[in-house]
C-alpha cells in the first residue's frame, strides 16, 4: 500500500490549521506524528479517515485519488482510533468485538477476538463477561485498540493509543504494534516521546500549520545517540518567551 498526500490544506473559516502538507508513506512505515497542542495532528487524522474534507489538495491510495467520499472498500482497509474510542458500554468486551466483526463481515472471528483481548487485558479471565461500563479508562482503551486491529487493516491510525495505560500495558501495546508494523502503514501520535521512539520508523512534525520535518527517525536524530525529546526541542523552540509574572505562585513569603 502507498498513501500519498499532495498539497493538503485545511482551514476553518479564516484559520488555517494545515497548509500544503505533502508526503508519501508505504507499507511497513510507522509514522510518529508530533507537534504542539493545536498543531493540526487530530485534524490530519480526521482527514486521513474521511471525517473531514481538505480545503484543497488530495489524498491518493495506491495512486488513486480518494475523492470526497472514500469508497467502502477503502474504509474496510482502515482501522482508526481518533478523539478517543467510543464503545458500546452495555456490551462485554467479547460482545463488542463480535459486533465489530459483523461490521467488517468476519464470519469466524472467535480466535482473533480471544487472542487480542487475552493479550491486551491482563485479567481477561476475570473481566471477559463484565460490561465495558465497569472498565477503567485504560481497559477501555485496550478494547478500542483491539477493535481497530481485528480486521487486520492495511492503514492503521491511532491518536494517543497509550492514554490511560500503565507501564506494563504500554509495553504490551508497543510489542503488539511493532509486530504488526510490517503489514500496514501506521500513524501514531503520543505526548510521550519515549513511546514514539520505540515504535516509529518515520516522523511527521507539524508546527504552525506546516510540516517542519518528514523523514526517517534515524535521519532526524542524524545518526547520533540523541533523545527524540532533545532533538524536537531544538527544532521547535518557542517563538516567544513567557513574560507573565508568576512570582505570586512561587513566593513563599
């Protein structure tokens, strides 16, 4: 699979959120999408999943323009978690994934469902028959990610998939995403750069509505044993220093 963005621009009224975004990603790429709050990451993900339409530019899949409404066949090749997953909380995790399996017309998904949930939910035997409404935020997040992977998508888009996860759950999630990476194009955002370092092959860095960097993780770090955090700060230095007087907050007298 090849996904291309050509000159993608998105505006909301007079506010330009993304400007002239262009790049191409291929199967096996895991793209870490980074940027300040409000840099356009979620807008980009919504464009990739056809939730929003670009103001100009086009998206192409395997060289074919996707147009204003993605074909159903294309949507079936995608899995996405955006703006946090919305689950049917009256269902158990098994029932919910069975519901998702019917949507994607997977006739016998029992083995897939059991293996995914057992991998991601440490206490699966205990919680398998409980309603999702009783789950913690992190447990719901794991079920949401499982629902994205159930149909083995070729394009996987995960917006903050590690939210609410403890360190052990994050480790399992990273291992799962790394094992899945060779068969899909994956987009992942996270405010924890350590997670991005462990899973991304490429970086897309957005700032002030534009692409500040697109390329491999290795090239961004320039072959040095540098931390992604340090390299990102060097690229995106604050344009203005804070001039606010906060002495009232720190003064102990």
